[in-house]
C-alpha cells in the first residue's frame, strides 16, 4: 500500500518586521489554530500581540496586531 503524504503549510508570521501598532492579516479556514500559532510565535519573540477574527476582502482569517 502506498500512503499519501500530507504536506503541511508553513505560515510566516512577520513579527520582527512590523513596528508597534501595525498589523497583518492571515487568511485561514481553521482560525483558532492560526490564532494560537501566531500568538505563540509572538510570545517566543517576547512581543505583546492581539489577535482578532474577521473578514478582509471577502476572506475569513485572523488579524494580528503588535502592541510592543
């Protein structure tokens, strides 16, 4: 039997590239998972961040905002 390998999509969270009070949007189907991953990435860089669910240009996803 041949098993099909599932590719995992890797998302780049640009925490180090954005300045204070700037934000970026990640379109996603599983928003809770993306929110958790994004906030964990910010925590590892010691960045205070906020995540909100929303729509942008008809796409469902998560808006991340850097606070420090």
